[in-house]
C-alpha cells in the first residue's frame, strides 16, 4: 500500500484572502494615530498648543475675559477643547492628507483592498483616537487647575465634539484634495490661528465687536465653541450652533465629494 503523497507547503493550498474590511480600517486608523502622535510638529499643534492656551490664559490675567460669572478655568476649558478638535480634525489632517496626496500615497492606497472608503474611514477614526488622547490630557490638567464642568453636559460635549470633528474633517479633506501640499501647509496653520483669535472659539461670538460677532456665530469655529460652552457650562447645547455645524458638514462634505482629487 503506497503512502499518501507529501504536500509541499503553499502548493495546492488555498491562498488566504484579504483581511475583513473592519480589520483593514482598524489597522489604517492605528497607523494614522501613530503617525500623528510620533510627529513632533503634529504634537506641537495638537497637544502643546491647546495646553499652552489653557494654562497661559488661566494663569496670565493680563488678557481680560468676560466670563459671565464663571471662574476663568470653567470659562476657558470648553473653548480649549474645541481648539483641540480643530487642530486635529482640520490642521493636522489637512497637512497629512495633502502630503500623502503629493507623494502618491493616496493613489496607491486606493488601489489596495482597503480602498478609498476604507482609507477615509481610517483617517476619520485616527482623528477621533487622537482627540481622545487630547481630551484626556486637557481634562486632567484642567481638573488640576480647578475646573468644575457641568456633569450633565459631559455627554453633550462629546456630541458637540463629534459634530465639530465632522465639519472640520470635511474642510480638511476639501483643502487637502484641491490645493498643493505647500499651500495647504501654510493655509491650515494660518487659518487655525485666525479662527483661534477671531473665530469665536475661545471667546464667544457674542463677545466679539460689531458685525463680526454675527459672522463668527456662523463659522464652524464659533458654533463649536458655543456648543462646547453650552454643554460644559450650562448642561445644554443651543440649537443654533448644532444647525450651523450640520450645515457646514453637509456643504463641505458635498464639496469634497465633488472636487477632491486623489493625485
């Protein structure tokens, strides 16, 4: 009786297919998160800048703030958390995606089993993961400085942050997918500074001068700042900022689908 024929490993055996879609997206999200947290310039924008604003504006009283009766740290923390969302969802994501596009990474990754949809999903999840890290750092520091958030508003603040993330990520992809990488690098940093100073995120739009207060209230920065302050100071989110953020997300999302270029 003859013995069974030996099987050479790998010959005649079925090849393993691609990993499940969720695993591919999770792997991409983990890569995007590590890429941001290991980059010194990204850490400067996403973590150190919000920390500097939180500690500096709380401790240096040379900058006068109308806190409407709230303590200085209670007034500042919601706006700084909003800045953290903007820095990651917009500035960091716009720059990273623009240079990936310039270097051909987007075009290459779009042809893999991950696909375009999986790549974008991984980027969004990476943004959310970095925001969790930012929130932990900023919340711990704020609590040490004496912050007392409205407990009932904490879940609402998470909702506001998600709405802001959607709007600013859509803006980031639109900018990154239509402009040259060098232009995106300059624009993303400049726009972040302008929005922090005059976009109604740290200081409520209603506290800004003249007609600009009405403009700032319609910006995604002003809407996000108001939503975060409403949640963490009063325990509720005004309807107006929510509608503004939703409107920006829809418009910017449509524009990104229309004009985003992968190469």
